[in-house]
C-alpha cells in the first residue's frame, strides 16, 4: 500500500511528539532515581555508614506463647514455662572451637548437643544463631553473663518450653511437642518462618499436632541493633505476635487420672463419654508414659524401654487400638433383627450349645447350651447360638449397616493421631479386599463380634451412648477454643424404633442387675444410679476342633498374648443415661471378670464426680472396694486435694 | 511502506555496513557491560570464576549476535515480525508443557551456552510485532476500536501466559512496553485515560471491598498484597533484603569504599548479590559517583536510541528503536527502584550488568535491530 507523503509526514510528526513526551518522562524518572541515590548515599550516608560499621540492624522473631490446654474444669493440662538456652552466632564468635572449649569449662555441655550444633553450623549461614545447650539453669546463665567478654558470639536466651503438669495421665489425650526437625519441615509446603527458629517446639503427636494451627499463634518481630559481637544494643521497634489459642478439653482431669490409675498396670483402655453432649470425660490408655520426656528430647535408653515393652505404652489404644468387639456387638445384631422385623420380643431359639452351619459346627460359649432363649435372655446370658441363628436370617449387610449407624466401622473426627476407623464388614468389603465371596460362616462370626469385625474402645463407647440415648452422639474432645464453645456432639435422633431400643436397653439392664446376668457381680446398688451393660470376651485365636475335644484350655494357662480380650460397655443411670463407658483389657480373659468391675468403678466415679460411697456397691464387695479405694488414693498424689489447685 | 520504497541504492552493502554502524552506541554498550564484569569480579571476591568469565563470553556472543542482526536489512526483520512473535508464543507453550512434565520449574530452553527464556524473548518479538503492525496500519484507522483491541489482545496473550508461570516482573514489563508502543504509534490518548482510570477504579474497588460482604479477594490474597506493597510488614522476607540493600548502598557515601573494599560479608545477606542486587555492590564500592555514572550511561543509551529513532523516516525502524529503548529503560528503572527501596522486589535484572544470559541476549538482539534500522535507514 502506497501512502501519500503528507499522511506519512503527519504520522511521523505525531510519533516524534509522543516519543519526546515519553523520553521526557523517562528522563524525569531517571532524574528521580538519581535524587534517591543522592538521598541515600549522600544525605543519609553518615547514618547508614554508622549502621554498617558499628551496628547492624537485625530482625529477630518473637516466638508466640503456645496456647495452653485446660481440662473441662480449668485444671492445667499443658502450659509454658521459661527455659534458658545458650546460642552461638558463628560469624560473631570467630574461632568457634576456641569459644566452645572456653564455654565447656564454664558449664556442662552435652556431647550430643555439641555434635548437633556442629552439623547445624556447617549447614546454615554464619549469622544464624545455633543452640549449643538447652534447658540450662539460672546459675549457668549468670556464669555466662559474667564471662561475656571472653565469649564473643555466645548469648544466653530465654525461651518458653512446654510442660505437662499432669504427666502420664494426659500423654495419650494431648500427645506432646518437640523441637521441629528436618523431617517436619520437609512435610510442610510453606513453612512458617517460626519453624526456622532452631529448637522451636511444635506438636508432634496427638492433639498437640492436630490442633497445631490453633495452638501455635503468630510470630512477632523486633528490629534490633546489634554490635560487632552480636549483642543487642537496643531495640528499634517491635511488632507483637499473637499468642496461640487456649483450648479447653472436654476431659475431666480428676476422672481421667482416676481411670488411668484404675487401669493400673494392665494393657487396657477405657473411655467415658457424656450422653448429652458427646464430651469425652475420660479417654485413657494404659500403660502410659511421661510426655515431658519427649519435650526435652528423650534419651535412647528411655525410648528403647518404651518401644520394647510388650504392653505398648506409646500406643493410644482408646482410639488407635482395634479389637473384635465380641459379645458387646450383640446389641447391634439384635437391633438389626428387630428393625428388620425378623424377631419379636417373645420369639425364642433353642440353644443346644452349638449350631451346624453348612457342615461346620459353631459353638456357644456355654457348652451345655442355654435351652430356649428369647431376646432378653440372649443378651443377659450372652447366648451365641441365638445370634448365629438371627444373623443368618437378617444377613450381614443389614448388620453392617446397623453397626455403622451406631458409630462402629466409621471414622469419628477427633483431633488425635491415627484415629482408627475400625471395620464393620459387608459383602462388598470382602469382595473388594479379598476378592472372595462372603461366606455364611463369616456372617455367624460377625454376629457375635468376631471374624473381621474390629472396633476401637472409643467407638464402643459411642455405640453405647447411641443405644442409651437413641441419638447419633458424636465424640467431642475440644470443648472451647479461646473460650468460644465448640459445637457439641449431641447429634440427631437415630432413625431407630424407640420400642426396639427400649428392649435392647432392658436386656442390658438385666445383664448387670439380674441374678443370672453375666455382669451381676459388678452391679450398682444405688437405685438412682443403676447401670445397664454388656460383657464381651473376644478371641484372638482360633479354637480347633481337636482342642475343643481335649477341653478348651483356660485363659490362665495360656501365654499372655494369646489370652482373650476382656470387654465391657455400659451406660448409667439406666432411666436417665448420663455416661456411657467402654473398657477393653487386652488379653485380660473374660469380660465379666476382667473388664466389668473396672467399668463399674469408673462409672460410679463419674456419676458421683469423685470417690463414690461404699453404699453404692454390693455389700459383700465393700471391704475389697474400700481397700482398693485406699490403695488408689495413695497412688494418686494429686487426688487428695480434690482439684483445689486449679487455675 | 514496503521495502521497495526504501531507497535501496543508497543503503550501504557488504562490509561497508560496519562503517555505518552506530558506533557510539556500541561503545556505550561495551562500557556498561565492562562495569558488569568488574562488579561480578568483585562480588566473587576478586575472581573471574564463577561469574565474570562466563559473563564475558556471553557478552562476546551477544556482540556477534548484535552484528549479525544489524547487517540483515531492517525490512527483512519487519517481514519476519509476525513469524517471530508466533514462534515465541509456541516456545512459551512448549516450556509450559515441558515444565509441566518435568515437575514444574523449567522455564527455559537449553541452547548449550545459555538458557533461553521464551518470556524474555517475548519482550523483543512483541516490540517487533507491534512496530510492524503500526507500520502496516493506515493512519486513520489507528484509533478505531477494532484496530485498538487487536494489539491489546496481542499484548495480553503472552502476558497472561507469563503471569501463569508465575513471573510478575516480566508480565508488568510486557504490559508497560506494549502500552508504550501503542502510545508512540499515536493511539488516541482517550484510550489510555480510560484504561488508567478503569485500573485505578478497579484497585480502589478491590481495596474498598475489604472487610465488607462483597469482598472481591480472599483474606490471604489481601495479606499478600499488603506484603507486596509494604515489605516492612514481612521483615524476614522482602523487607529484610531491602534493609540490607539500603545499608550497603547508603554506606557507600560520595565516593564509596573502593574497588573490592565493600563489606562482602554483609552482602551475604542478599541471596541475589550477583544478579538482581548487583547494583548495591557498585554503589557501596564506588559510591554516589559510581552509581550516578552507571545511571548516566543508561540514560545516554536510551537517549541515543530515541535520537536515532527520530532521525529515521522509516516508521517501522523508528517504532522498533523506540520500543527497544523503552524496554531497556524499564529494565534498569525497575531494578534500581527495587534496590533503592522505591518498588517492591520483583525479579528484574540490571541490564547488561547482572549475571545471566537470557536478558543480556535479548537486549543484544534488540540493539541489533536498532543498528539495522540505523544502517538501512532511508537516505
């Protein structure tokens, strides 16, 4: 396209004007840059030169105080106390080895700490402070302060460290914190600057880890002037951080400590859940450990002792442990049968002591059989044959659905580590996981809580609370965050016929109140606090036909790890349920002997909000109970004060 | 204007082209690069390794590339503009795909002696394309809406692709350079006024919406903007570098501490001391005098380009030259503002001085175009 010279000329002139305009703007900007340079380098040169020569502006993070943990009554479960540590800035120290050897003459240095400090020094830039001694006392701090001139680059620092005054009682409930590790940093995408502070404490396990975001708070920062040896000359300005949120737990420290003591040296677990709110009043796992050991950094020997103990003190059995629920599952099967309309209250089944199912003989725990059994008696006496028969009619899918409705085999959202889902198997599950068809024998096993069925003690407590209230109670561990009440776990009504629930509850009542009930010996006498429960004994081994012929070996004669698990679930008071309790004693033997008495004691302790009167116990047990109460009293040093030292 | 309209006969040919180079511009470029070698030598603690030596080799290659671009007639480059642009877009897509396969971080293509970032290349090819576009477009259409929206889209396409990488600095440079080209070409000023006021309006609206129900951004996005605008609120991130940078700069004073006398340990605070923050070393070691000298060299280069642009009567040549000058200006203006604490820290290198291949190479190509326009100007 050819254009007229006139048009070309006019566009060219226009471009010229604009180019000059833009060029002018560019010149003006360059002029501004020059002015700025002059301002920084000439007008303010003295100030900056001073800063550069003698002092340095240093920005230090102010770590926020970690949120405290309280029990439901305000007793302190976790708090922070000041601790002193010694840091070295290699750049300021100059000859690091010389300074450290001088320091080791003054205070005791742990070789392990020194070794770690050396590796950290090699990896991080020389201006970053590195901890050489942690958790030192005030005396050592003053020694360093006095000898400061001989120790360039060495500074004592005060920090906060986590303390768990309740010790082992809450180790499984809240977990513990520890210094942030490289492994932790790798797992976090966008690490908070705070995590770069050497030895900064973060939640490692349990609630401390799960609620880390709430508890940690936000870092503050201060700008300080430091002199050539790294000592702070003055603070220029500071921006306060935000302390972590205080959490109030649903747990009652008094009760928790009692439960932990009552479980004693058994490998066991117990859960107390509030039937109104779903609050976990106690959630204990024994044996336990002292979380304060982990805060300081546990010694290899202590750690080995914990990991090699066959009772697994580090495992939080209440939520992580899964066990076959055994006969405590029978309420689920019964309710599924009632809901499906397959049995009524008066229907009976004849129990000869076993049932043939597709050529295999399924035994009742009572070899002689129970005779004619109805629903009431089947729970009261824990007849197995009744449930084999019922389960075959109902089918596994309905049983599994009922289990899930009652909170078994489903994940409950608790801020604890590795909360187990358990397992309420159905046809679908088996074909997915084993690629096999569901067998009729599997149904019979599932009906009495054996086979693939697995539940955690916490799930059993939830199941019992749901049976007791007819509402879908959800467990709650955190009651309030910074005094803001969290939603309760009261739940909606379960979609289950109230009449059917009543029948199951009445049967559970007879378990611990009828002379022929399996837990009659562990009854509560006090009329207002009558308890309804169910025993369970779950096998951890198969009893072969040969063994059975030779006579089943008694639990006492078996090695510990092959004995049955003892289980007991209950709720009380019967007419107005307040608490539901589940107790599992690993390899404890029979549920009625090993678990029911513990559950009864815990239930009473919870109901009375303290040591129950002996009048609540059956009269012939009272002497034994009195001795037990006195023993527990002696073992729990804090209990005498009755929580008077609460914050 | 097609190349037939150039008075081809009067254009120098063969080796005579070198005589018609804009030699003062070449000398200016060499002196700026020289300053760069000096600083890289100093930052490395008085050593050619690891930065000064490769930088010198690269600059040598860059000079050859510039001469090669320069001897090719400017009308060839004009005809190639659309192809170059399309090719760069393809490269941008390509690194995006490679990057996606190679787990993310790859934003460059390895040429052996340097790593080419297509986003850097785009800074030049976009200038070429817009210059060619406005050379082709009849004057009376320049401000018609359709003919305004087309170049806007041509600018936005690569900008959005770069923004996705994410490379905010380059995206901003592309937008400003593209807008500048449109302004130079003579698009009616009302468009610029409208875009500017809409932009200001949008920013005001976004900030006004904060804390209200119709909040336009998420809270964390606002917090990021806060740190972006006020680095001091992020004392260990951007603000830290700025404080250290200002101290190093300020302590230089009038004449500086002398070559290699800068307190190197202090500069260890700056992770990019050989790239984006290299100006601090210069300003500390040679003081205000050194800093202002480099600034003067930069301004001279810009002025020289504007002068050659105005002296030539060929529209494409003028526009390309002005565009290269603007891009060059944006490089040093943004980098210096950042180092002196006037702008947020975005990754823009100091042109021809910072260590790095891509930016230097595309600038040398750009100056090659300027030279070509100068040699082949209608006489």
